[in-house]
């Protein structure tokens, strides 16, 4: 991912890629921390399916 897109730390979440903000957490991670961010996504462990702006952690491996 970092070969084609700049990755930055974020004051609101864990990291940013281009104009998208990602917050990584466990199964109980909620959208509260990124509620004010327009392109915010929760990357959640122990989740099988993506729904809205919640992405399963294993799907990040597909971008490799």
C-alpha cells in the first residue's frame, strides 16, 4: 500500500491513507472516535463481513 499511497499518522485515529482515515480495533470497536471524520473507517478484528464504514481486518491483507 505504501508504495503507491502516502500513509500518515492521525490525531483523530490510527492512520490515514490518501484522504481516508482508519481506526483499528477489536470486535467491540465502535465508530465514536471517527464520527466527525468524513472518510472515516473502522477496521475491526473478529468481523467477517464489511458493513457501511466497518471493514474486517483480514481484508487489509488483500491489498498487499
